[in-house]
């Protein structure tokens, strides 16, 4: 489609962006955005229900409230506008790599090299997709970016215009896109619409309106255009929202997180990325802050697979105060084709595994969930938790079982927690103990075995003196004297 351009427009963008975060209010309740001009609060934009009540751009607040007592007044929300802008530019990037953000809420796209059938199919689906995301999107198609912008203004919600009557018939000259001085001259001439203006001869326009009039006439006729200044924004896979009013329960917070997730997914899709880790952070009204990191079993971009572990973790968060701010960030990864190993079996359902692990972390905390690994300090029963593997060793479960050592003929069954016992000594050797599941006089004794570690750290240093003792009535047990308190414990019994 060489020489064709599309314009995507979100009408009243600042107001539409903040009402998108308040979907129920934006649909049913009259709302307007305020701005300060000449020391007065005036209406900058109004939604459909407010306009039906007579609220217009430029009205004073008192006049607007008199016409519509239920009118909700808002100020600009930078976080909401950033999220809506990310969606709008993501749709433009999906159509073509050459696009330009003309002004807030308006993006022009160069369709050079695109087939007409592919473009129509994609753009027809965009308004419905935008409506699901809470935005009203209009799409216009013409032979120049300027004429495509006029087509978008008249779209309902999609319009392709090739002729001047299609573009300008019935369009009042009093529009913000034209200079105010030129609009006044048109009104003085008695021009009913822009179609009457573009039907004037170029010579007559130049003689009466000068260079500025000629520039506008050329743009409206499609004789004057410019190449798009493509902008490649720095990728930041993050969405945030200020909650007003604050959120006190998990259900509305998860609703907001789902919206933020859609914004983050749009950013990832635009950059051809996926994610293996999500970071959700929040701030309460009493300035408390928190953060949770959710690791996924495999990189992905599907909304249901990303939201399930997010819901499992955040649904169990207890903040102690209502939330005033939420943010979601995705750690991007590049997903490429990989050759699977012949003797390595991946998890059958990695998304279900990730959801289960996320629910456990949400209930018990990430520091208490994982696969145990022995610590390298030789501390008895010392271990640390690491993230569980996403693949099994060669042979699957059978291979996993084959990697375990053979069962020893004797093994120590540890008591957790180890019971404290009273030990009688002769010299430095124990001869009898009392307490615990078994007690009595020692018949045979092996040891001692002395171990210690972390002696250079006051809080974490440890030491132990271990003995293996056999009671006169039978049974072999492990006795431990732990430094520095010299307390005795019955560590376990040998099978």
C-alpha cells in the first residue's frame, strides 16, 4: 500500500486514560478533567454523559457543576497516561515499524509495503481490542498523514477516505487542528464546511490568506506532506497506577494488576520479548512499601499463564493498610528456537508447576520454598533452598531415582527438634542420660567427634561434640554437646 497512511486516535486522551483506570465510573457517571488557566479551574475535557448534561470544554467549574451536579472532576494522571500511551504505540508498532506519535493520543503509521487485505484485517480488530482495554480508538486511512488524521476524526470507529467529500463534507471549520485566525476568516466568508474551503482555487486562497492559508489548503488537498519521524522509545516493561480511592481488599487489587499485566504484555509483544520473572511492588497510604518477585517455570507471554502465579502470590499478601499505589514490571528475555536434549525431560506442565510453587510462596514466603541443597560449611543438618529445576535428569523420574546413592545398611534418624537431655559425666565421657524418648545407662560409647564453623562471625558461629552411645537395654543413639552453652541434646537414633 505505497503512499498510504493510517492514524490511530484516542479522543480526549488525558481524560480517557484516567477514566480507563476507573472503568465503572467512566461508563456510567459524568466526568471531566480540569486544567488551570488564568488563575481559574476550567473544564479541559468531558466524557459523553457529561456532554449530554451540557458540560463543554472551557466552562468554569461552577457552571459545569450547576449543569451536572453528579459531575466527577479529575486532574491529569501521569501513570494512567503512560499506560494508555504504551497500548496505543504498541498497536501502531504492530501495524508497521515506521510510526510517529504526532501528539498525545494520536499516532500516524506509514503503511508502505503492506498489503491492503492484511491492513484491513488488523485495523478492523483494533477498536474492539481497545474497547476491551478500556479505550475508545478511532482509525483513519488516507493518502497522507494529515488527511488520515481528518479521516480518524470522522471514523466510527474505522474510516477509509479517498476523496475530498468523504473527508470534509459537513466538517465545521471551527476545529482545533486549524489556526484560529484562519477559522475566523472562513466564518467571515460564510463557508459552511471544509469541503467548501478546499474547493476554492489555490490562487484565490493565496491572494486572500497568504502563505499560512496556502499551507493549510495544500495539506487538506493532500499536496503537502512530510515523512514520518519514527521514534524508537527505550523499552521499559513496566506499568503503574495510583489508586484513588485506596484499595483495601485483594479482589480490586487483582483487577488492577490484570490491567497492568495487559499493558506490560503489550510492551513485551511490541519488542518481541517474553518474560520469566514478574515484579509487583506497592505502597500503602501510610507510606509502607513492599515487593514480591514471581519466577515462572518457563518464558512466556500468554496472559492466563502470567496472571495465575501473579494471582496466587499477591492474593495472599497482607499489607496492614489500604493500597495507594501498584506497579508491575516484567524482566524481559529473548525466546529463540532451542534443540532439546535427548536424555533430558522437561516438566510436563510447567505453567501448573509455576502456579503451585507461587501459591506455596504466597502462603509460606519465598525463603521457605524450594529444593534443599546441603551447605558447604559441614554444619550438621545444614541446608539451603534453591529454585526447583525446570527439567528432570536423564530418564525422567527413573533417571532421578538412579542418581540417588544406594540405601546404607545403617542410617541416623534425626529428631526434629532434638530433645534436651541431662547427661552424667565421668571425666569427659558421658555414662548416662535422662529425658528424651529413651534414657538409661550407656553400655558402649564411640567418639568424640568435634566440629565447628563460622568462628569468625559472632552471631552465626557454631560448634558441636558428638558421641554415639549404645544403651544397656539396646538401641544406638547420637548424643551432641553444643557449644558454647554446653547443653546436651539427643540428636537421633540409628536404624
